[in-house]
C-alpha cells in the first residue's frame, strides 16, 4: 500500500492497527494520543516493535499533520474532537479500524450491527459458520479488533464481525457478503446527537452491498422495515410479531422459515438454551444470516440447539437462599434492560445506573410496577432515573455508593423465589473500565469471592 499512516488512539484498536501495519511491512506511521503522559515504551512493547515509532501526544497542529495519506482512527475517538477536526480540515482520508482490516481480508465477511443483541447473535453466527467452515474468524467488539485477526484470514475463509455505530461512522469500502441490522433503539445519543443520525450510521453497513449480497433486517422495527425497500441487496426479514410469507418468524413458541407463503418448522424454542423473545429474535437473525451465507439448515439447527448465552447478557450466576442472580452488565441501554426485566421469571430486585449517554428512562421505568420489588441505583445517572421513578409514582428505590453496597442491599431486599438482576440501562464508564469488569465484579460479589 505504501502509505503514510496517522493512527489516532493508542488503545487496543490503535495498537492492533499498528501491529497489522508492521506485519504488512507498512512501517511509515505515527501514533497520536491525547494523553500527554502516555507511556510510549509500553505501547511499543504491546505493538511488538523495537523501532523508534514517532508519537504526537496531547495536541497536534496542522503543520504536524501534513504529509499523511490516511488517518486510522480508533472507534472511541469522536469525529468532533479537536484532533479529528484538524485531520478532516487537512483533507486526510479517515478510515475506521474496521475499514483498514477489511482491505486485507482474504475471505468473505459477515457484518452484524444493531442497538441490542449484537454479541449474542454474532457469537451464534460464528459458531454456526465455524461448524461449516473451520477457517472462520470472530472479530470486532466481541473479541479482539478486526486488525488483530485479519492477518490470519485465508482464501475461502470467513470473518464474522460485530460492528458498532462508532466503527460505521468512517466506513468507505467495507462490503460484507451478508450484513444484518438487528434493531435500532435510542443509544449513544451523546455522540450521534439525534436518532436520525444514529439510524443513518447503522444503515450504512449495507451502503456498498449489491444485488449479489444479503441484508438481514428486523421486520418489527418500522425504520428497518422501510429501509429494506431501499436496499440494493437481497433483504431477509425476521419477526417475532408477524407471520411472514418470506423470512423467519416466531409464533406459539416455535421458529419458522417461510418461503413463498409456505412455512417450515425450524425449531421449537423449548429445545434451545436461550430464554426470552429477544433471544428468539437473535436466533432468527442468526438463521437468516447463515442461510444467506450458504450454510445448510441441518448444521444451523444443530448448533442453535447447543448454543448457550454469552457472558454478561442475562447470564445466570447463582442461586443463594432461594434467590436467582443474573448478570446483564451488557444491558447498557434501556431497550436491552427492558428485555432483561421481561425475561425474569419472578419478582426482581434490580441494580441499575451508570454513565449518562443522554438517554430517557420513561419506557423502561414504566415496566417496574408489579415486576421490580426494589431498585438499587448507582452511578452518574441515579438521580435522573430516580426522578423518572418519582414521575410515575414508583418509590421503591435506594441509592448505593458502590456496586459492593448495591449487591449487599439486594441480598437484604430479595425474598426467596425472587430474582436479583444487574441490568444497568447505562454504560459502565466512570465507575468501571468496561461492562466486562462491572459484570465480573458483580459475579464475584454475589458468590462472596470479593
């Protein structure tokens, strides 16, 4: 490629981008990071190079940005930051880490996005495709950055990628063989500002697809149902509310595949390990994706029956004194948190709250009466959520200063037969590094390991 790269962000994605460039012999790159105190030696050690790689730390003036052919930006760096405004003003093409990796992928790509269900669906799709084609990679938010795995791609292989809205902002040529948008509900409005912007970014996963490609969409989402009419590729719908003439649908506890008005039973949901209608939607999406990719239905059905829930998504932790504990730390928005509450089999003591993404909580809180015995609130959003509770007359809430205190309060409040659920409806930032750390800490506290 012989280009001069500016890598913006020295975190996980930036390091993997640098590692990929090193493997490709593209050693003309500079790393920018806003942290003036960044440990450059530690970054170089992670990259695995002993070369003296140039860094720009803290701030950059336009003079220092001249001469770059490409800017590879980490997903956590918004385009409105000072550095990115200067990069764009200098006319430097901006690539996401996903775009950079895609250019070097030797196999075919499946790209999955949506507000909720991405991790479960992507994990299931990976297991199905891997059972059909052993040369299958799992990349994106779900495991390690795409740039960290693409060097292992082979001709005839497959890559299954979970892709966030942040990564889609700077896609240029990315063209999956099969794409999927699972749903679009309010999230990350602190970054995208409006729902229209957020929806447009999600839709862009299919912008380069053509008549030979497929896009799997949720028919029950009005925005996506209309978007399907605009797609240049073949569209496969799934629905948990409507009996479709073509696509996949859920009815009477069963999932069906429909073709030209004729329905074929795919699986009875009592045969699978996932619970809740939202998970049946994830299964239908995975079936639509993998069928479109050419995997035989018998292989798909076999894997679906064996698949278990992913970590941190309505994950059963333990039963203590007759109370079942569930970890849904990945429930970082209200739509995901509603699905978690709905999936609970009994009255629930709920831990919620965290970083404020400018979300509104009315619809979520409206589910509490008759379902939530006690709400324990933590983090930056606790007053905002409490105000929403007051508005509808739900008063069974308390504040906790830490997750440790929250779990203690839950154990005191829960009664035999109840569920105790961590489903924050908020991001983890501020109190935790990420949702994984939050979920791991919750599990350890429940089990008495911390």
